[in-house]
């Protein structure tokens, strides 16, 4: 199981003072987090894509390129690239360039995005939410796999015997599909034989087992080998020296983030009791001391029939800079060895 971190480069105000870390300082802290993750032996670091004031990740490939220059081993990926609102040609060029800088450590996780701001920003309609993704994923895969591409679609000018440069360092740049809870998305990824990254930010892990089974069965029916049908999980996660310390460091930023989102979507503000329940044995939050987190990771692996990768979304805790660094260190030096030892 690969173990890593996803960040949205959040800039959450201090709930006590209202002070917000400057974007420059937050970006510096983020790059220090990637360096720490590389140093302690984590497998992957992902940067999301949002176009909102509370996140600084609107250009993930640029952030990942800066991280590539500071690291040696860790794989670097988007989490996710909002492909529906992007030009697949530019996406491939950006990540191929990143792959050259990183000497073969780049990956892409593509998705439709959990927020809608990118669509009007880049001149697309939310009414075409799914059709945009299907068409652009088709083009992105052709651009990755073929030296010369002839293609025609609905949302982009056609290509005629077009070659796209640069080519990546890797012979085949890994492309994952990021999904939420739509059965059609799981089945489509299986039919295409692409690895799957499931965002599980609430509820329980076992609730997603039928969807993961649907993905695997769709892939099997399409003739793909089980080894190609890798399942990853993106989940809220944070490691502390104790369960209480981890929860106390993560809760304020998480509560602020979901209160703000709730105002937009009509949700009530989250409570500490709800948060603590999600951190408990039946919840999907990977938050606690190393033994608690390792135990929950093993339970998630069993619930979903095997996980190839798990990434911790821990940027909600960015207010606690020292705790963030400590969490990354504990994830790499305490949690990951327990999981790897069991696998061995």
C-alpha cells in the first residue's frame, strides 16, 4: 500500500484572532511539508485544484514542479486535475514537463471537481459536467499513448496528425480517475482499465465496497487484469502523539472549512460530536496516534477488498505548523512501517 498526503494548500483564518497566513508564507510551508514527506519515506504527495479564495492550488503542476526540484524519491501527483474545465493538450504538456523535472515521478489524477467555479471561469457550462469529462479523458489518453493524434470532439477544435511535446520521462504517464460516489463513474473507470482514486471524506469505508466491487467487475468484464484495477483512497487524516492531540489539531480548520462549504450548500455547521464520531472506529477519518491510524488503515483495506494507495487530506490543520510537520513525520516513520511490515 502506497501511503501519502494530499494538500489543497488551504489558508484558513485562526478562529481565535481571524489572522490568515500570507499566501507567500503558506506556499513556503507547503513546500517544506513536501520535503519532509520525501525525507521520511512517504510514497506520494498530491496537490488539488481549486479556484476559491481559501485555497492556493489553482496551478498544481507549477507547485509540483517546485516540489520536484526539492525532492528525490516521492511521487508527485495532482489531486485532482479538473479535466472537464482544462485543455487535455496543456494538461499532458504540463505533467510531461513535470515528469522530466522529477525524473519519472509524476502522475495525474483526473476528475470533474467537487466545486463548480472552474466551469464558468474557463468558459464551460455545468450542464455539460459529465460530457466534458468523458470527451476530454478520451483525448488525454490518446495524447499519452499515441505519438501522433487525429481526433475530433464536441468541445475542442479537432486535431489532425498532431504530435504533442514534450514527451514524459516515463514510457506511460500514470493517469488515475478520481471519483466521489456516482456508480457510473466507478463503472466507467473499470471499463477503461484505469486506476481509481476514491474520495471518502465522511461516512464509513465499508459503505463504498459495493461501488468498488462494481469498478472491479466492470474492469473484469472489459478484459482488464486485476493488477490494472488499482484502488486508492483519499481520506481526511492526521497523526498526533495521542488521539486527543491529533483531533485537537485537526478539528478547528476542518470545522471552519465545512462550515463555509455548508453555508453555500445548505448544510448545518458541523459539530465536535460529529467529528469525534468520524474519528471513532466506525468513521472514515484516519485521525489519531500512530497505532490508531494504522489500525484504521488496516480496517479500511479489509473493508474495500484491498487498497493500493491511501492519501491523507491533512491541510485543514495548516494552522498548526509544528503539528503538521510532526504529523508527516509520524506518518512516515511510525504508521507506514507498521503497514509495510504487515504486508511483508
